[in-house]
């Protein structure tokens, strides 16, 4: 291969890509200050109260900015990318769910999880 083929292009029109998977807890919220496309998935932890949107104490970040508290709106004064809130924590990293690449199948994950009891 000479690098001429675009990344992940299988030439079949399928855009599915199997990648990293994990089981975790989402802290995503939808707030008036954040991206309107953020999902409200967590009511227990008000992450909007923790972040420094005005950059009073944190001078700079990368282009992602705060990915908690609702994310960023399009054309936000901060100049950050308009990403949705994607805050989460991993409880269990499964890895690849493609057996062809050394991972496990989603059916194996379901089977293993069904054997757990709390």
C-alpha cells in the first residue's frame, strides 16, 4: 500500500467502524450555556457548576475545551470547537468488539455480563 486509499475506506459504502468499547457512566447534561445537541443523561452530578467557562482560573485548553457541562455552542466566544457534552467515566474497558482483530464479540460481552449479580 502506498497511502493512496483513504483511511477506513472499504469501497463498499459502509461507514461502520468497530473500535474501542467500554461500560461506563455518562455525566452528559444539556444546559443553556452548552451545545443544544448535548443529551441530558445525568441529573446527579451538576458538572456545569464545576467548570470555568469564563477562563478566570484556567488560562487555556486545547480546541476541545470543556466536554462537560453541556459542551460548547457553535460560534461560542471562547473559540472552542462546538462539541457536545461527552463527559463519562469508564468502569470496565472491553476493547475491540471485532473478533477478526483480536477482540471479543458483543454476544460474548452480553453473555459475560449476564452472569454477574449484584
